[in-house]
C-alpha cells in the first residue's frame, strides 16, 4: 500500500494546476484541506449539496 503522501500528491498537483516545482504555502494547504473536508462530508452525508457548494464558493481563508 502506498503511503498517505504518495496518494495525496496527485491531488496536490491537480490543486496546484500541475505546478510540481512550486511548493504550497500555508494558505494553499488550508484551502486544499477545506476542499477535501467538504468532499468527504458530502460523501458521508454530513452536508447537503448546497452546503458543499457554499463551502467551495467561500473566499480563501474564510475558515469554512
């Protein structure tokens, strides 16, 4: 089984538009975590599609 980071790297690369040479800053990490959290919550039925879209549409750094 791959390590967690090996499984997350393709997601990270997609989030960074394929920019593998540029490191993520703290805000990028927070934003990606927000998106992953929202996707998991939607998948698990913890939030509605509307709530999911509101989270994704929220400004960066809003903490949603």
